C-alpha cells in the first residue's frame, strides 16, 4: 500500500472526499493550480458546497474575469524588490520570500499572479544583502509559506540571522498552524519547531499566523500555539476580509475570541489586494467599516484587528 499524499491536487478527489457531486470547473486558472492539504480539507463540512473554507480554496470561473483595477502586481512589489525574493518597503524591515511553496492555494492570494522567478542561491544573496543593510532590525519571512521550506534551508536562513548583531526580531508569516501543522510539531525532532525555539532564546521571534475563519482553528492548532508560546514566541494573526468567507460581524467576533483562546492576538484584517482573478472576494470599504464598528462593539479593544490596505508606494500599511 502506498502512503496517501498529505495534499489533494485533484478537485475530483477532494469532492469525492467531501461527498459532493463533481464540480463543472476543473482548473479555472492555469496560472494558479488547485492545491489543498488534507488537514485543511478535513475541516470543510462534508456535503456542503457553500462551506466557507471550501470557498477559500475552490477554483471558480469568476477567477477568469478581467476586472478593471485588478492587476498582476497590485501592491507594487516589483518596485520594492531589491532582487528576486528580497523586498524592502518599510523602514527597518526586510521581507524575504525564500520559497513559492504553500500547503494550500488560497484563491484570493495576491501573489497568485506573480511570475515565479528563479531564486538562484537565495542564502548567499540574502547573507550579502543583510550584511550591506545595517538599518535592518527585523527580517520577515514570507512567501509562499516559509515553513514549507526544507528543514536545512530554513535552518540556514535562521542561522544567518542569529549571527547578525543588528537584527533584533525574526518574524514568520505562515498559514501552517491551521493547514500543515506537522511542520511545527514539537514532538518531532525533524520538524521546524526546534529551530524556532532555539532562535527565540537569542532574538525576539514573532509568528504571524494567517487564519480567516474560526472553523480553521482546531485542537491541533491549539497544541501548536501552546508549544510556540511556551518557547517564548509572540503569536499574532492576520486575516483577509473575504466576501462569502468571513464578511460577517458574528464570524469575525468568533474568530477573535477563538484566536485568543488559543493564545493568539488579532493583528491585521486586510482589505483585499487587487490581484487579477480575486475580484469576487472583494468587500466594499463601506461594508468593511460597518463590520469594524460592529466587532468593536462586541470585543474588548485588544481583540479588534487593525483594518488596513496595502497601497503601493506608501511607507506602511494604510488604515481604513
Ligand atoms: C506588510 C509588509 C511588511 C510588514 O509590515 P508591518 O506593518 O510591520 O506588519 C513588511 N514588508 C513588506 C514588503 C510588507 O508588505
Ligand atoms: S498560504 Fe499565503 S501565500 Fe500561500 S496561497 Fe495562501 S495566502 Fe497565498
């Protein structure tokens, strides 16, 4: 018997697993394939074609619509890219994209349309960049999902930062606590957990999870967050505001409370970046502000995320 892959790469297989009739659309957009981890898929309600978690990962015809104002580089990354995979937009913070891999393909992702440039020898380029950028105090791992890197590659990048006196903070943006938690399993010596734990003894380590809906949180994520917290790692969350997924005050309120239950503080609630093929997820600013007011009334202040948008050329995220 062959071991089952931890991913669904075929919609047909996913729909069989969810006990749903096969969808009409096979691959809506060949530029961004279908992918979802079995772990995430197991949190989708069976036989429910309208499940919010399914909506996050299901390719649809709407992705092929050309909508004015939606483009392949919505946040001006090309302009801020120092070299492939290394960006600086904001003061003191360098953002690196050491991999294009993810544990699932979120259909609303703003990086979905990005050309997959060769990263070459990323480690040595990163080392050189860091050494010639004395103003950098924080290195932000983004992607892709940086925790999908092979262990040795992730270890080498972190080790480079630990050697650098100027960097105070390592920040990891990742969706794995809710999508592919095995990479953070504290009981598995080959997971990435020990690398983060060790780093947290020498620098500040911040993990920014990406959870959009309370159903994504489960016993496994609670366990992962507990171990990370005990290792001294600061836990934050960012969400994207998504039509048909979490554009409701009840859902956003429940999400904040459930994150806090698991030791995670809400950080950002993002208005969607206008990437080609994501217009059907858009929530208007007027509706977003109304939702923000409603959740402010329902939550303690420290559980209200900052509603922001990324605007190309600005020196920080822009509050709405
Ligand atoms: C969002 C972002 C950051 C981090 O911004 P914070 O407001 O500190 O969370 C850094 N660099 C780039 C390129 C970004 O897009
Ligand atoms: S995990 Fe993040 S980078 Fe990967 S597809 Fe989802 S939103 Fe995009």
